[in-house]
């Protein structure tokens, strides 16, 4: 337990059974009346952002979120298996928790896994990853990088839009936040 006077950015609170991260906070002491704390909170699971005001000195429940770098091993049914490389403990993470990160994960890749009391909350990837294009329609003579895009299947099985000149077997850099093509990668 902590008080609203102890709030700081990045602190995780448990409010009504849900986990919320403090994005920003401001202590306000008006000339008349009691002091209060104005906060902007982000739901750890859904990403929803809300504004919330607390009276100064109010007790709030804090939660510990443990972020660890783990190695993605393999998919087991609808679960993904990750291993902590320092302790070699394995963690099963449900497909619903991994979400869109599964589109960009290759076996043996290192990712951040956030847990609270042993329960996985989310998987965080680096901002961009390098993946190989396994299939795309062949380009035509005269195709330019600005002439448009075509679908391409990555080695994870996920499909993104790439410039017309790209061919199968090309390694590309992909933004993990919005699935956009960032460029070719030369070996």
C-alpha cells in the first residue's frame, strides 16, 4: 500500500481488481479546500487511458509488475512457451496475452514478458524485427519503390504490404507496432 503522495510515473496500481500504470500525475493544492492528485492512468491489459483524481493522502494499492527478458521457444497448442535464460524456468503464455506479437516472433527470439504474481500480462517486442519474405508475387520490369505495394508472406506466416520490386527470399525490417514495412536488409 502507498498513498497518493507516493505516486510517480511508471508505478502500477491495482484499482477495482485491474492493473493501471501511472502515465502522468500532478499534485494540486488549491487556495480553498483540500489538496488532490490529478492522474492519467493506462490499463495494463487493454491499453485504455483514463483521467482520475484522488484526494491527497488517500491510500492506494500498488502492484508489482516484473518485466524479464525471455527467449521464445515454441508454440504448444494455443500457448506460447518462453524461457527465462538466467533460471531456465519455462513460462506458458496464452495466445490471448501474446496477441499481435505472435506475428513477428521467431523461435529462439528474445522478448520482454511482463508478469504480475506469476501471471503473464503482456509480451513486448523490440520496435522493429528483421524477417524473411517467404512468398510474394514476382515483380515486373519497371516497378519502382514508389509505384505501389503488394502482399508478401513473412517467415512467421503473417502477411504485410511491401513495395512491388521485392522478391521472395528478401530480408525486410518490419515495425512491430503497426506491421509496416521499414526497408530491405542486406546480409
